[in-house]
């Protein structure tokens, strides 16, 4: 079965072609990062306009690279949300036009289901599994007992972890997106700064707004006292606290739900310390972390998720674009 998938929820315009759920024939990603950098974050109106400029190109390029005829495509899968509405509309309309004109069924896929299923490119899922979702907009621990069943064990009560990374980066004067820049500086530093306790006790919920405010206050207080800030050490302190809490809650969930597999999903899965800690300290189950290229937004993950969603739900149930979808991950 060949799936053509489309992702345009934020600042990446992407089309991918996947064979039989795991074989990525092409995955073309047009990133707008260089354009948004100048503004210190994604500007929604600019993002929509850039998607419009790029969408036809990524369709053509993905088809050419996969070296297949469009009549061989069995299913179109498109990110239906969450995301920036103007950005989503470009991908959804592109996907609808392609599906309608070629008489191919189309389904809407939840963006986070896509991040989770990026892991299925590497390995077959074994249930029950626990997935740590860490992206720019989400921080969640999810329990899956079968394909396309998502039970939320806990989530952030305020900021997402990627959002906190981007804010910390901005506070210490780094560019956008901040996550990789903070991560790189953290590798050169030592965690010498005091950080607040962000464990929230025994729950599976997270909170990152407190540590974010703490970093802002630390930077401002040092500036007022005209004391020098060691940016590397501050990044290392922040990263240690954040990755420790992500690891601890993941370990607890793996144990409590007797998981057979542990997955990491979303842009922050690219974080070096998080990857290292997880591979070093989670030994009791099989651990899967997507390759770097599948951690941040891309259409391949939507194609893989779409493939499994289509196996489980009828087209009507799965459509989602019409608002009828039962496939929700709220
Ligand atoms: O999943 P994603 O591409 O977009 C959303 O769906 O939100 O995640 C983007 C987020 C950004 O906040 C970015 O700063 C963060 O992932 N990120 C990282 C790293 N690489 C990307 N955060 C920490 N360390 C990284 N190496
Ligand atoms: Zn994403």
C-alpha cells in the first residue's frame, strides 16, 4: 500500500511517500526556519504564505524522488491539527486537491499521532508501550495498548518543554529555534546554577513555567548586580533539571504499566542529553527514539500514522477533516 502524506502545521512544508507503512520512498521537507529566525519565532502569516509558495514544489519533488506514478497511490494522509490554522489550511487543501483530482481516499491525521508513529519507521510496536511526547507544543506521557489507542497518563500543566527551551534561548540571547542551541551550549557547561524542583511529586504531569521564570529571574538579577552570566553552565543546569524529570516520570510509567517498549516523540527527542540518559538508564524495555530527521516536523511520520489509522478505522471514522473523527488525541 502506498501512502502520500502532507504536513504543514507549523513552519515545515513537507510531502512524503511511504510504502507498506515503513518504507520511506521520499520525504521532502522545506524548512522556513531561516525566514522566521529574524523575528525570533514563527510568524503565522508569513508561515502560511511560505507554505503556499512551497506546496506544489514539495508534491512534485516527493513524487519524483519516490519514482512512482501518482496513480499507484492508495491513500492520502494529511495533518489535520493541531497547528497554525493558516498553515494547516495550505497542506489540507493541497492534499484534498491531489486526492480529489486523482480519485484517492483521504484521511486527516493528528500531528502528535504522527510524532509517535515516526518510531514505527524503525521498529514494529510492541504493546503495551509508553511514549514520551516532547515537542514545541506538547509534553505528554501516553500509554498505548494497541495501535491507534492513546491513553494520556499525564501532560504539562502550563508550557510545553520545547516552548520552555525556546524561551530560555531567547532570554540568554540565542536565536530561534532555541532548543538545539541551548542543547549545544549545555554540552559545554556544568550544571552549577540552582534550579527549582519541578517534579510535581508523584504525578505524571509536568510543569515548565516555573523553571522558565526562574531562568529569566536569574539572568535579570545577575545583570542588575553587573555579575557575569555563564551561559553554558546555565543551559547545562536547565537541561539537567528538565531531562531528569522527563526520565524519572518515564521510568515510573514503564514500571507501573509493565511496558514492553518505550518511545520518544517530538522535536525535543533530538536533545542530546535526553537521548543519552534514556539509552543509558532505560534498560528494562526496548527503547526507540526516531532518527534526528524524523524528530522534527516531517510528512513521513504522518504517512506512517495514516497507514496504521487506515488499517483500524473506516474512512468515515478516520476522515477527521469533516469533524467526524473518532481518532482524537486531545
Ligand atoms: O515537534 P516539533 O518539531 O514541533 C512541534 O510540533 O512543536 O518540535 C519543535 C521544538 C522546538 O521547541 C525546538 O526548540 C525543540 O523542538 N527542539 C529541541 C532540540 N531540537 C529541537 N529542544 C531541545 N533540544 C534539542 N536538541
Ligand atoms: Zn511537531
